[in-house]
C-alpha cells in the first residue's frame, strides 16, 4: 500500500472511532488532533492515544492495557501480534479503561465485523 492509500484508510478508521465514541455515551473527552492522533481522556484522568504511524503503515494504540500495532490486511486492521481486529480490540480496551466491564462492550454497544451494534439495537456501518 502506498502512502496515499494508507492515509485514506487510517483517516477513515480514526473518524469511525471518533464517531463511535460520540455515539457511545462513554464518560470520556476526546479530540482528533493534527497528524492523525486521537487522544481520549477518561473520567478517572487516564488516557488512551490512537494514532497513525506512516513509516510503518500501521495504527498504534497506547492504552492502560498495553501498546498495540495494527496493520491493514486488505480487509481489516489487524493486531500484528495476534491478529485481533482493531475495533474489537478497542471495544475491550475502552471497556476496561472506562470501567464499563461486562455487558456487550465499551461504547455502549459492540463492534462486529459488519459494524457497530449499539445498545439500542441500531447498527452503524464501519
């Protein structure tokens, strides 16, 4: 993948994450900053940072649960260590960091392969 393709795919992923956070009701402040850095601050003051890393062509996540690198496999962003899909990993990480453990997930719903399923039963397409 060339740089232009990477920037488009990574930018779309960051926008979808931001939209999901807005719709979720999770108790956190977040801002998509210049350079493709999404910073999330939770009610307890902890932070999660999600950013695109152009040189590696990856999306990087720094969370309380650890650091993760995701690479595009042609159809999804996958963890370079265990193959977990980005949005599934974020669902778990945000749930853990926000204190919203149990239930279906982090942002008031869950992320599946086909989209984001909200607690209200709606689905937003990724």
